[in-house]
C-alpha cells in the first residue's frame, strides 16, 4: 500500500481506524474488474450447435476417417468475440472469383442544413435483400439502406466490411446463415456480425426492411450489463428475448455456389464447388441473433423520459433506439410529448413503422425524419395541447442517433417532402 493510501485510511484529521475498517476502506477503493465485460459485451451469451470435439485444435474426424477443417472466426484480432467452427471442406478453397465492381455510396456534401422528411412508402419494390438496397444517408460510421424486396436471394452474401443490423418491417421468413437458421417475423432486428455468410428467404413478397451497416460492432449497451455480461434487472429486455440460430443445417453438397463478398467498398463474387453451409458444429460468442421490437419493455416515468431510455443497441459513434407502445407519464399535469430540444452534437433519424406518432404531423407508415445537429426540433404546433390527458401511445419507430453528421444521397432527395421544414410554423406564418 502506498504511503498516501495509508494516511487516508487513518484519516486526514489524524483519527485512527480499526483493522477491519482499513480492510473495507481499501476494498472500496479497489478498481472494479471490467475485463470480462470488455470482451463479452457484443454477444448475449455463449452458444453452440452441432458436433464438436472435446478440445479445440485437436483431431476431429469424419465418419470416413478424414479430418474436419477447423476455422476460428475471430473479431478484433484474437481478442474480441470468437467462434470455432468445423467444416466438411476447406473454407479456404475457391473455384473462382469475379469482380462485380464498386459499391461505394455517393453522398451529397453541399446540402443546406434543414429538417427533412423522406416518404419511403412510394418506393417501388426491386431486387432482393442485397441488390434492392437503396442508400439514403450515412457517414464514416454507419450507412442507412432502405430495402423494398421484390425477389428472393439466389446467391449468398458476406459483408466483410461491416456489421449489419437488419430491421424487418412487415415480412417473415428465415435468415439462413453459416451458423444456422434464424426465423424472423415483422418487427425483428437481425444482428449479423461481419464475415457471416447468410441469405434472406421470405415467405411472401414484396416486403419492406431496413439495412443499417456499421463500420464497428453492433452491441448491447454497456449500461444494461454487469461485469460478466449478464443483462441487468433494469434492462428493457433479457436473454430470454435474444434468439440465436436455432437449427444448424449442414449441407454436404457439391455444385456451383456463389457468395458475394463486400470489402473495400467493392463486391466480389466467389464461386465454391461445395455448399458454403458445410459446418457440422460450432461454438463461441460471435454469431448472428434476432430480437423483436415488440419484446422491448419500455421504461416510463412520472414525467417525460428522454430518448436514452429507448436505447436498444449501440455502435461506433451511434445508437439505435426502439419507440414502442407504452403507458405515458403519470404526473397529473404531465406533458406527455417530447419537449423542444436542440441536437447540439448529434443527428436524429426516426423510421416510423406506423402513423401513430403524437408529436408529428403528416407522418405516414414508412416515413423517415432527419433532424440534424445545430437546430432545435420538437412537437409541431398544437401537438402539446392535444397530448394533454393522453395515457398511452401506440407509436412504433426505430431511431438512429449519430455523433457525427449524416450526409444524404440523391436517392434520398427523390423521396423528400420539401415542405416539412414549414410544419413548425404557426398559423400567422403559414403563408411564408
């Protein structure tokens, strides 16, 4: 113990303490161990499917005596969440590849600062869950794609450049992945770690979804976790709500299979002579998983609660929030819609899954509002008075908050309501 620590235990006023008091004082000053949280925070829990050998990096043989091919699927080098998987074939073997071309997003850099409203409902369905992605906004941390799916995916896909968060607005089906199948339904978030080979298959088409690409990991917020990574009692969801892959389907098939790989802002089509889902077993902390927005348990208060209570995920320099049906503030004089606030250091994007948003006029299902940093926003005229006495809301929305400005694309401008910025004008100014 350092001399300065000993003097503090004795007391700055010269008073003495008992040995027991010294012990507990020292324990209170001991730093909390957070190493486990640092490495486990991305995934809900350890998971395993299929056949596994007793020990890693040991002989694991097929029924014919040949060795299975072990692969370590690791993040952040060898320090982040990992999974170990066993292939029938060599995952390194390819039959060929083809450069498909540049897929970098062209952002507009000279747009004036103003509130925006994008009406995506009118977008025609086109392409599949990958080729149909229309970039609307983004920055160096995150890109927002709108997807109105018209076709089933034939090829498989691997994003080696970023993690993905898919939000299924009104479709159902199965997300086929190298880790196993995940069934999805309307309102599901699908968290896809970078490097995961997957394919979306829908029960019926067309359907609407979002694809949010993150240049860092998409994780459960730290403030919901304890030092071993378990979700705390105050968290708005629990491990029971997290759905990892439930069935591992192993395909021992030869043929011609294509995997489109995104890396360095390009797509490359890789051809394999075997099915990419040839994994007989895997285990670890890195895998895709699903969470439904309807399983989010809203936090309510006596007076209006700020947006952080709706936080569901976080990424590098951004957060994702879920606004769900809930009981409203219960103070007898409460104003239950959000107060006016300034986005001093963040851009705020809301995707409306329905039209039941009390503080907004002219919003329809599929609307997107962008309220950029630098100018205040809040309830539109009349919304505050109209909200008084309301006891619950049926709103359903997904929010993206970024710590650096978002830039729009030309595709976004084609969807814009040019008069949205006027929606805060009072009656006297309505002719401006």
